[in-house]
């Protein structure tokens, strides 16, 4: 990836996270990135394509980080599902936490036909599928059901922390997740 393309992507991501997607214009992005509209449009044909690329990169970065944490710090499949919310809590309470892109984007683009909303919905589904695969690997019978429950806890806690840092939502989501996971592993 070109360094300038990467800089535009990072700048847009930072601005979208701090000011909102719809509130951040292309003029602001190019000014902060120190480039021109022509250069931005060379790499991203439209603002919508830039938004989609920002969402893809953010989701991929989070998934890679989480997967690395689980792979490096756990041995057995049952440990991975049990440690899931420990690492999510670490991410949410880190100083760099700014929320989950697909949650914010779906709120700013509520029309289900919009490509940004569709990608957000797909990323939510992919994360739920990731949790389901962790549950399946741990021999949990209703892996999809547990994944839905845990993704609801995750998305709710992330939304609460986006609204008010230090709300404690992630701590309680982690406690609820432990109860759900322990119950699913016991069956």
C-alpha cells in the first residue's frame, strides 16, 4: 500500500472516529492528511469507498489483534472462548479505544440498502460467526446461540463505552459472558 494512501486511510479513520463519518468532509480529510482532493480521489473514487475501506481496515485490525491474543495466550479451545471477554475488556479499557466502526457506521447510515450499512451488518455477522467458531471448537452444542448472546453483550458494552468511557459496561458484560460460557460448557 502506498504511504500516502495509508496516511489518508488513517487520517480518515481518526476523523470518522472522533467527529463522525457524516460530519467529516473530504476537505477536512485532505487538509489534515496534508494532501489534495485529487490525490484522495486517485486512491478512493468517492467518500463512500473511503468509508468502506476505513471500516474494512478497522475490522480486520481488530479481528487480527483479537485472534493473535487468543492464539498466543491460550492453549485449549475451551480456554479461547473463556478468555474472549478478557481480551475484549483489555481492548475497551485501553487508551486507544474509540469504539467499533461497524456499530458507529450503522448508526450513521441506518438505511439497510446503503453499502456502508450493509458492510456494517456483514462485519457484525462475521464477528458473531467468529465467536460461533470459537464455541464450536470448544464443543459447545448451541454454538450459534451462544455466539448471538455474546455478540449482543459485546456490541452493547462497546456502545455503552463509546457513549461514556469508564461506564463499567464491559466489566458487567464480561461477568454475564462468563455465566453464559460456563453454562454452555457444562452441557
